[in-house]
């Protein structure tokens, strides 16, 4: 779960509960990558830090090719 501390009150509506989980998920710093390698050709933590709070688009040019197609992954 990275650096997230989870605290819920007992009187949340479902929509608020889901919104809190989303906030916790996207607001945390992940401590690992899924798999053994980075999906980008640079330091991914530094990349995310440089993009947070900006309107910059994710630099697609630094993504590493996987050789997979989305339709294969979603099977």
C-alpha cells in the first residue's frame, strides 16, 4: 500500500467509501513496481514527482515496448 494510512469512519455511504479508497490509492507513494522491471526508460519516481501538480501529459516516448497488445492482455 505504499505510504498510505487508512482510516475510515463507520458512517460512510458507499459512494464516499469508494471515493476514499480512490483517494488513498492515487494519493499514496507506491513502494514497488509490478514485475521485475520498470515500464519506463528513466526513474519512474522522479518522473511522477515531476508531473504531479502540473498539466503536463505523460511522456509516452519514454515507455518501454512490451511486445504485447491490449487485446491480448484483456483476454
